[in-house]
């Protein structure tokens, strides 16, 4: 369904309701906060010690879209005008002062809004530094210059003292109040409460009560200069609660100090340099407190969130590996297994407990030497930087290797190796590829198998002959080749048809394969031509061929119905002699086969050195 006019109207109405509500909070909140600050912290003519009202409007602006800023700034200006008129009486300069305050808020909001649009105001230590610079110096400096010029023009107030009072008062107000109001408006305090356990909530409340009591005692007595004590409880809040605890704790110190200054009590009252110097000293004290604890709080919060994210990723990784067909092993730069997860027992035959803490050499001795070889080939160049949390560091991956685990010899595993660029060490991912290797083997076998007889085809036979020839030349093993032709096979096709002829060829192939050992190979070179590769000497091969020939000659092959076909074969056999090529060996066997055919077929002939066949093969080669 599409969006109708009523839906558009409702959406616009919701936008305006939110805008008016924010403007009302800015107007009422600014008026009340500013009036209370003037009444409680000034004599009606001087600047407030800490001007918090601007921070309320700035926090609202950072929570709202830019289109709401004009309404917020106008509301803040009206609140400023109302509070100053109520607390100080009407003065023409109030109109200009209120406008300058809102211009100051606009500058701070403009400089900080781009950061808050991507995340919270104080996400990282760098964000805290930027906030302190903008809210504590840049924005209030602009207001101080403009406000002091107005004071000089309208009331002949000295420029630099007025500018310094404006800068310190408004800067402290923005720095202390903005994080507090922002956490209040964007629900950061509520989120902290919801995300914590009941024990964490009780602990946080208890720590805050202790901080309140300590701050109250420090600023209620004028005997001991113990301004350092609130820093102790504030740091405890920082490390146990994070930035929310710091924000609330600093606000407590600012409020308590302001009331103490008004009542003339507290450590500040111990100074005998006049109220102006006392106010300036308290502002400096608050600036030091906020400037030192806020970056620490942001750092602690960032680390806590980073550790939480790492824990969540680790739990997710363990869940993933628990249901994954893979297994993962992590080794440090010295080759010690730090952790193992996934299907390690099914892959390697060893449980996780048997792997963690052991060296890769010890694991390789029980599983596969490929692991140790890879660590030596790849791992020798690993960085040796100390650290932890290897899972979050980028890795460089290397070509995978295949291995057969000693405890599961029927399996083939693919090991992928990744070197961690910053942490140092190596991550090994193991995957069972036995099924894939079997499919590849079957596919390769099919490509090398004659589809009629089931023996190797010409390509497959010649490749294995080449391999066997290399092994024989290297190890001195005996190797013999027999070339076989079916006698008068054309007459079988002419008499019974090609279907019967194909059946006869299939039966001959089966008979040849059944008459040899597992180490020997049978191939069909084409038509009615077959070949056998024996890992045996010439005499052993000749006897095997004689048995095969006799069996075929004396056992008719069933053709169709009651018809059987009797066939015979001619066979030429040649043994490998060191120095021969494959072509020379096959030519020698072919010459022996030709001699059988010339003698009337149906027999076996071996190629002997005395027959001159080898010399003939060498001459042809």
C-alpha cells in the first residue's frame, strides 16, 4: 500500500510535536536553570561561576536534526531574556547578551554535530579532546569577544576582565553540563541501567552515594584544604562505571562547589584573596577535574566496549566453529598452540586439550609433518610483536597444503595458513576434502578409462607406463610390457555384428584384468589392441601371458542366446633395459608381436637381446 495524504500529515504532525517539545524544554529549562544559577552563584551583577544553561540547549541541538535548530536557538534566547530579566532586572543589553549566548551554542553545535551524527559525542579519547577544545575554548572564546565588546560599548566595562570571566564561566558550563544533559536526553543513562546486571546497578548506586557524601563533606567544611579527595572517588566512578559515572560525578562537584561558594564555606573559602580570585580558582579547579577525568573515562569506556566486542566475537566464533565442518588452530610466533576449536577431534584424532600448549612439532609428530613443514617455510618470517587478541588482527594467507592425518589415514585435509601481521603467529584452518578428492579421483579415472572394457584407455596407459619407466630407471626395478592383438577379430564383427564384437572385447578386457596382479596395469590402446604393464621380469610376464592366452583359447565367450565365440590372442613381450626410452620399449614389444603374427598368430613371443629386436628398436628410436 502507498503512503496517502493522511500518512504524510501524521508524519509532519509528529515532526512538529517533537520540534515544539524540544523548544519548550529549551525555553523552560534555560529559564529555570539560568535564573537559579544567577540567584545562587552571583550577586546579580557579576558573571556566574559556571553557566550551565547554554549546555542544555547545546545538548538538545546535538540530539535533534539541524532543521530544529532555529526553534531551539530562539527558545534559548527567550529563556535567557526571561531569566536575566527576572533575576537582574531589565537592561537593554540583555537582548544582545542572549543572542551572543545562542550564537556561541550554534558554533559549538556546528563543530560537534558532524561527530555526533556518526556516533556518541565522547566515543574515543580523540573525541574527548575535540569536545574539550570546541566547548571549552573555541565557542566560548567567540562569545567572550562579542559579549565583552557589548559590555564595553553599553556599560563601559573593562574588556579583558569581562572576556576572561565570560570565557571561564561559559566554557566550564558547556564542558561540564553538555555531557550530562546529552546523556540525559539521548538515553545514555537509561541504556547503562538496562545493560547492567543488578549487582552492577547496586555497586554504581553505592559508589555514587559515597561520592556524594565525600563531596558534601569536602565543601561543607572550611578547615582542611582537601579538594583532592573528590578526585579519588571520581576516579573510582570512572573506572567502575565509565564515562557516565564521570559525567555525573563532575556535575555533583560543580553543583556542590557552587553552593559552597554562595554560602562562603568549603576549601575555597580558605583563600584570602577576595571573591573574584576564589571564583577563578574554583573555575580552574573544575577545568582540571573535567579535563583530566573525562579523557580517562572515555578511554576506559572505549576499552570496555572493545573488550565486550572481542568477547562477543569470540563467542560467535566458537558458536560458528562448533557447527562448522572446519577446525582452526592458532600458534604463537614460537610455534606453541594457543587455542584450538572446531572439528579438531574428527580431523586430527586429538582433542582440544591435547593440542593447546603444545608445540607444532609435537602436534605434527602425531598428525602430519605438513604442519611443521609449513611453520618452518612460512612461520620463520613471522613478526615477533607481543600482544593478544589475535583474532582481531589482519592476516596474510598462504597457499593451502594437503595432508593425511596419521590417526585418520582415510581422510584428506586441506590446511590453509594465515600469518598474523601485527600479533605474530600463525592460524591454521583445516577442512576435510576427502569427498572432493574422491570425486576428483573418480573423474580422473573416468577420463583415463576405456568406457567399453573398463580398463585404462590409451592416454591413461601411456601415462602410467611413463611413470613406471621413470621409477624403473631410478630404482632399478624390473618392468615388462606386453602388446596384445585379438586374432581375426574382424571376422567376429562381420559374422555376429558389432554389438557382439563389443561384448567380446569387454570380456577379453575383463579376462586380462583378472589374469594379472594388483601392481600390474591393463590398457586398451584402440580397436582390438590391448597392452599389459608388468612390474616383473621378462620370464614372469611371459608366463602370465601364456596363462591368459590359454584361458581365452580354451574358454569360449558367450555371445547371444546359445551362441559362444572362441577367440585367441597374439602377444609380444619386451623387458625394459636401462637406457631405453618408452618408444624403444614399445617398439621392441611390437616387433615381438609382429613375429607372433608372422608365425601364424595364437601365441606369445618375447623380445630377446639375441634376437636383434632390441638393436632394431634402438635403430628405430
